[in-house]
C-alpha cells in the first residue's frame, strides 16, 4: 500500500505538474491567439491600406495617362502649328524678298524719272531761253520792219 500511495503521490505530483504545464500552455495559447488576432488585424489593415493605395495609384495612373494623351495631342497640334508657321514665315520671306526687289526696281525707275525730269527742265529752260531769244529777234525784226515801213512811207509820202 505504501508503494501504491507513493505511486499515487508520484502520479498526483506528475498530474499536477502536467496540469500546471497545461495551464501554462493554455495561457501561452491564449496569448498566441491574442497576438495572432492582433497580427491578423494588422495584416488586414495593412492589406486594406495597400488596396486603398493601389486604388489611389491606379487613379493617379489613369489621370497621368489622360494628361499624357492630352499633352501628346497638344504637342502634335503644336508641332503642326509650328510647321504651319514655319511655312508661313518662308512664304512671307519670299513675299518680302519680292517686294524688296520691286521696291529696288521702283527706286531705280524713280531715280531715272528724276534724271529725265531734270533733263526735261534743263531742256525747257534752254527752249525758254531760245524762245526768248527768238521773240527778241522777232521784235527786232518787227521793229526794223516797222522802221523800214515808216521810213519807206516817209520817203514815198
């Protein structure tokens, strides 16, 4: 009986030790469950944050793609406008060059016409002098004829 009491005492002691270990393991399990729950919540929050971030980034990407498309269209339009303006500038330069040539031709014509006008004035002045001279000569001839006629009528008369 003593052996049996010793065996029961020993088994009771082992059972208490195992019960204490079970209690310790249950506490650890409870702690691990709490930690696992916290970790799971944190992971869930992190996942939600990542999903929200992904959604925001997708929206930003869509906006960026739209803006890029608009920029590409504006760039294309600007390139076309620049090309058009370059063509227009080239056309205007040709027009300016033609007008400068016409203007230079007109200037030469104006200079020639001024020279001709000056020559015509000089010719007119010369003709006026010759006319004056001829008028004086005519007056002298008329006067001479008058005197000749007067003298002839006096001699006859």
